[in-house]
C-alpha cells in the first residue's frame, strides 16, 4: 500500500512539473504578467462601462410598433422638402451611421457646417450634436427636419399634413401611439425616430473584456488601452460610449486649425452660448466604431485614424506620438468596432408609401 501511494505521488509531481514554468524566472514573469493584466482590467472597469442591452427612456417607451414606424420614417425621403434626402442619407446605417464626408449635403445640396456624427449608440450620449444643443435623441430627431440647410421642411404642420395624406402612415402612427388623437403629430414623429435610434446599439469585444473576458483583447490592444489610460485620454473619453458625456476645448495646447486641414475656424459652443469660456469647446466625441466613421473631428478635416490620434496628442497634450504608440492606440480603438443591427438596415424594408 505504501509503495502504491509513493507511486501515485510521483505521478502527481511529474504532472505538476509538466504544467509549471520551466524555471523560477519564468514563474516570476508569468505572475507579473497576470498581475499587470488584472490591474489593467480593473483600471478599465473603473473608467468605462459595457454597452447595456437597451437604451431606454421612460418618457418614450419602446414598442415594436413604434420602432417599426421610426424605421419607416428614418428611410423616407419625404421628411425632406423636395424629397432628395432621408435621415439615412447623412447617417447611412450601411456605413456605420455616417456618410464618410467632411460635411453633408442637405435637401438643396447646400453643405452643412459640421461633420455628421454617427447615430450608432447615440441614444446613450450625454447630449446631442457637436455643441450639445439637444439633450437626447428625442429632442435631436426633430431638429434636422426643420433646418433649412438640412432637410428644409418649412414647418411642423407641413410635414404632418404630408404624412397624414398617406393611409399607411395613419395606420402605423395609430398602432405606435394607441389612444392618442391625433396620433400623427410632429412630436410623435420625433419620438418614433428616436425609438428606432435607441435600438442602434453595437456591442464589441471591448464590452466582452469589460464584462470579465480578459482574453477578448489582443496583447497589442491591451497595450493600446494601457497607453490610452496612462496618458490621460480616458479623462475625457470615458463611460459607456468612451466619450460623449462632457465638453472640452479643442486645442488645449495650440490652435486646432494649425494642425488639421480645417478651412474655416469653428468657435464651437460659443456660437450657441455666446460665453467666452465656450470658445472652441465641443462635445467630446464617442470613440465607439471610430474605425469606421472617418473623416474625423467636427469639420471632418482628418481622413485617417492614425492621423487623428496624432493630432489629438499634439493639440490636447502637446506631444508627438511615435509610430509604435500611434499603432498601439489605433489597435485599441479598433477593438471598439461592432456590427450594425441587421434588422435596422434598409434591405428587405419598404418605407410607408
């Protein structure tokens, strides 16, 4: 019996030895790597949040009927005066909610003054537009429709009458807003559009990482995340959308237009508030899907993500990035690329008409 116990003990020791690092030095390195990896994950979970399953607003409950209506409206060119553009024209969901242009042409072809930001995950932003002039997607949804440079609808009444002439829209509004008379109102147009936008969430590998899967990111992506945190990027780009919750001056270490291809100087929130403290202040951009939403910044003046991170370090932190540092940052940012919800895409959908 004693010989059998010794024999089994020998087998155990052999197996344990085979699974252990070959040397004490390797054991120390393995422990250090594990500790550093755990530390990085803890840093990340303090600064960022995984994307929730839903983006809810208690004042605009989501229902299948309301979302269906919102999708029909989103793709309908009748929301522009002459029928030349829809919401999807500037925020093309097949292109990750943007049009990849510096600024977008409106119903008459006139260009807007600022780059069209993505609508993906926008329902989770702290405010809407580059200057934050709308508090949520419900308020935002009605604004471009009446903007003379964008969709150019002359009045709320004009659009309500246009849509009310369509029997299918009468049915869709009645189903989406039961008990309301009339159901087809301008406010409900905006609510339906916003309800659809609240479904445009794009979870990523970065979310899996934040939820505890520390192998969801590659070694290079983790290096980029560490560099991102250690250099203060997460001071502004934080939270569930890795940005979009605060305002910051663009050009803390020099005039931004001297480092970009900006053709005009945009004074940011100052044009909205007339407060000197708001000169050149913009809402911090969300970095989700940033790989796919070029060109960058409020004026769309930078074409590549590599150049965008270099400009940010110059004008916000006053330093140059090495090629290795820039590549590391870009690798991390690309880990936040998700997929557009298939059911939100226009394919297979016929707008009311």
